[in-house]
C-alpha cells in the first residue's frame, strides 16, 4: 500500500519546507541547494536525487512553478506560487505550535531547565 | 596487458548496495565501471589508476538535463545509464549521499516496486490460470493434448514471472527496510 502523500495531507517534508522557503525568490536548482546550505549553516544539505524528486512533486502540486528566463545554460528557474506561500505559512504555524506545545510541557515537568 | 574486463551483474534489485560497494573496491584496485554490458547482465570495467570512489544508483525514467545538472552540482559524476532509466553515479569519498531524506528514498523503491508489480501481474495471473486449469481438468474433462498445452504454457510463463516477480519482492523488502529505519 502506498503511504499517504504528505503534500496531499497539507504537510511539508523538511526538504520540501526548505526548498519552498528558498523559492520565495526565483532560483535555479543549484542555487536552491546552495541557499539551503547557507540558510541552515550547512546543517541541512539536500542530495540531488531528493532535490529532483521534491522539486517535481512541488511543481506537480502547483506549489512552485517554472519561469522562463534567458538562461544561456538552459537551467530551469523556479519560484513559489501563491498556494505554495500560503501552505508554507500554514506549515510554519504548525511547526511553531509543535515547538510551543513541547515548551509548555517541558516547563512544568521535572526535566525543565529553569531552576 | 588487459585494459577491459567484464563482471557479472548480480541483479540490481537484489544487490544494489553490494554492487555499489563492489565498484568502490574495484576502483581502489584501479578498475573503473564504464558501462552496462551483455544487455544489463554484466558490467564493463576499464583499467586506470587506483582511486577512492563511492557509487550510487538511482532509478529515473526519462531523466532530463536538469536531473543530471543536479548531480553534477552536488559532486556526483554520471558513470553510465541503462535504458535512460537506471543511472549509476560516482563521487569522491565523503560526498553527501544522493538521497538525504526518507520520503524521497521510499519513493525510489516504491516506484520501482510498483513498476515490477505491474509487469509481473499478468504473468502471475496467467501462470495461476494455466496450472489451475491443468490441476482441475487434467485426467478428467480435459483431453490429454489440452492438458499438455496448459502444462507447457504454465511452465513458459514461470520464466518472465521470475524475472519480474522476484525483483518486485526484493524492492518490496527494501521499501519495508527503509520505512522501518
């Protein structure tokens, strides 16, 4: 049985999250890789196969789109669409909530750092 | 001195990881993978100077220019492709892997599993039908010549079934392993 697609569930995988984030401004594939590495100070780097798969998937879901540029090297350039941005915002809120829930629970537990 | 040699392919569906490690070992000994050979049943290696390389394989039907650009940019050089569907890349030791997250790695094996399943299904069904009819009809209502034909047809369909069904099971097993990890 195929697993439920996270995009269809309205959630983004970590790779999709960072790719979408780096595509607030139009970029081609290689710059996406570089900008994610810079953004995360090198803690996250997306391998080429994962990158290609995720970009195709985001494109298919209309969360990013290809734009025509006069790139002589024939590299495809992408940018986030409006629905991409709105899903990203929703995802940021979801992740923020997750962190908040954890912090609240930790604060009142014996594992709390605050003394 | 020999500069080319051929080695067998133990079936990528079953031994992808082992074969990639084998190529690394060969590269260390100065033998470099050059292409698939014998319709994919073997590999052609060429002699060179010893190097430490790692190898990775990806399945991608009708891979485009962009696909190969991504690999190149990440430090992975295309070694060879089979039917523009199976691609083997090499990179210096320490290069980051081509799959860096679980969902996309799962998809690699899931698509391959589904494809093999689609190929295997008609053979599986016809094989079952032939043998079932033979088992039920032989010696009762089926004339001897007809049950012989069924037996032959059933046996013939086993061959393509093995070549598609076993890879299907292998990919299924790998997919489960990735999911559990």
